[in-house]
């Protein structure tokens, strides 16, 4: 699940940045991050702060351009898979090198992917390679590493075989699957990726001055990177800033040139003196309600509908969150997917499936009271102890109790790890949860209500919905047919309130006019290889 980074500089907006003999801009860029780095081991890192750093210092077969579109990385081109979309054969750039000057080879990818699948690694991100043939069986210890669908055909040719055609696999290759140099990983063992001197990358930048526990570090241009000439900045100094007030003050005082702000700081800056510097980027993150289907009251569809209709999502984002989040219209994020025929966004095309309607809320509440044989019901709402999550919980509590007489909501706010543990045990009535998808395809949100999905903590289990999910996962059908099935699934999910979407998160950055190329996307944060001084 997800977050982001930030940047700085001085000088006149119309000045020419100082450069060295190679054309690299020598003026250091100061940057803040909202989270510290936990690990720079791509097979281990599961947090947003670490993944953001990994994107700067490693590069996979593909990468993304400044607009977030998939482009070739270590691979020479975007390949067309064969065997009905299951076999990808890549030619690696002959000039792709590690930061120590050695060549990146096909074996480096084979080693990294096998290491991620290896149950001994205990990777929390094995889902990044789950579409690769036999990944599940290998990870469960049922098959050897050699059975995994990845092999080096020669030094610069790599072949990956999938279980089935996977429309979103290019996103995996661009943002999640990275090479590792085996001898370096073996050298440091469990310590690999725990500090900047115990790792080796192949990306545009080298990580420096990170001890593994400090809140500051430096990115230094990797002159061995095959496209080093296109990387404009030589040095980026990073410090962690978690407080939105501090971030705003740093920007206002010209101590940083780009910063991430959150909460009501977004709304206040949208109308203030810094409005021209504010950039809002849609996130592929959805916040929703999970219902416990193993409990009589919260299994009741009428009760779920009553609460959903009582929630004014527009008011929630405008008056409570005040951070330019988007009210959810479906269990899929806006900007995630488009109609293959018309290009219309999935959420607009499918319609608002979660409208605010107090009359219907009261109607379904009365129906729930009859069906459950109870006039008064008390439910416990589980949230994390993060301010935003707790505030959302308080809003739901208030609007439900105000509009649905006889329905009481008590709040329980706990640390995220405790919330997940409580969800996993099934010891809850309903709760607020967030999910960030790693790729652009509705299935990664829709399957959160599938009975086989580990995130379906409420154990929603509906035969009609399960059939639709299975049909969506049958990627052999036409794009149009699959799209239509995804729309049907979204509508069925809304009708039965398997989960109840609340809002889509956004990322808000204040960006100085002195800095160019700062372009976060739905799938990842700013890539500094594209950033420059104006």
C-alpha cells in the first residue's frame, strides 16, 4: 500500500544551471521524502519509501517515461509476447551496466526472480511475480526453483514464461521486477540492502550516505548508466519530512523546491498564494469499507446498503479530508482503465454506483431491521490510528447515527499492523481499509472481494460474483468482452456491497517554477532522471 517523495533549489528561474564537462547540472537538489528507507533489496522491500528509492537506483527490463508510460529499460524494446501472450523473449542492452561497471546480464534477472520466489527469502512481495509460470508452486515449496518460468538463453537474451496471458505484465516489468547481481547479494547475505554500502544498483542514480537507520541520504548520478547523458542532475540530497506543516514551511521559505503536502494543507494551498505551484496527481489507491460476512448483522445486504447510501462521499472529501481526494464511484480508481472502444474512463463509463441518497438509506435500514428482527443495533467500526483514518471513521459514525435511528457505531482505532491482525482473525464488524494497486487493470481492485483473495478479510462469498471474477481472469477473451465483464462485476459488487468504496487518494505536490521534469504518475513517484533546473 502506498505514499511518496519531494525536492529543492535556489537561483533565478531564468538562470542557466551550472554544468560539468559532461553537461551534468552540478547544483545539488535538496529533496524531502515522506517516509524513510527500510530496505533497498527489491525482493524484500514492501513499503512505499523503500520502493521509491529502489526506483531511482535500479532499473528493470522496462521503465516508465516522465508521463508514467511504459518504455524499454534494460531491454532494447517493448516485446510482443508469443504463444498466445505467454512467452516474453527479451534482448538486453549490451551497454547496460551495474554501478561497478560490470555488465547487466540475463542471469541477473533469472537470479533475482528466482530469489523472490524462493520460500527461503520470505518475500512479502512475491505477488510481483505471481503471473510467472510455477511461481506459486515454487513459493509454496512444491516445485524446485528450476521449474520457475524464467531462463537465460544467453548472456543478453532472457525468456519469461507466464501461466497465462496477462495484460498488465508490462507494468510489473516496469515498476516491480529488477535484476540483482548474485555475487554482491551472496557477499552481504541477510545484510544486503540494509545500507548504501551493502547493495549494488544499475539505475540512473547511486545511493549514498544511508546507514540503514538514518532519515537522510543522497542520490549521486551513476555515470555507468547506459543513458547517463540524459540524466541532468548530479546530486540529490534527501531528508525525511513527515509533517505537512513542516513541508509547507520548507517550500514557502525556498528551502525545498518540491514537496508533498497532505490533509487540509492541500485545500488551503489550492486557494492561497501557492496555488500556481500546486499539482494534484491521481493515485491508484482506493479506501473502502470491509464488511464481516461471518457476523449476522454485517452480513445483511440491506444494512450495508443503508450505510453506503447514508455516506456523502463528496462531502467527505470536500469538508472532512480536504485534500483533493476523489469520491469513489466504483470499486476501481479513476484513471485506472478505459473502454477499449471509446477510450472513456471505466468509472465514468460504468456510472456512479455509490450515490448519496438519504431516502434510500432509511428505506434499507428499515428493511434491515425487519430482516434482522432488531430495532437497535450497535456496530464497531475498525480504523487505524492514523489521523486521516480515524477522521473518516468519525465521519461515518456521525452520518450513520444522525440518519439511521437505532443504529449506533462505536469506533476502535489501532495501529495498522494491529488492524490487519484483527481483520485476519475476523474479530470485527466493519472497518476502513486502503489498497494501492501496482498496475492499471480493474481486476486488482475487483478481486479484493473474491473469496480466494487474502485481502478479502470479510470473507464475502457470492457465486455470481465469483463467476464474473473467474471470467475476467480468463484473459483469452477479447478486450471488449473482458471489459464488459469487469463492468458487470463492478455493478454486482455495488448491488451486494461486497466492499463499499469511499474515496480515491491523490498526491499533492508544491512545485517551484525553478524546477522542471517533476511528474509523479498513478503508479510511482517522481523519477529524478527526468528532473532538471530551469
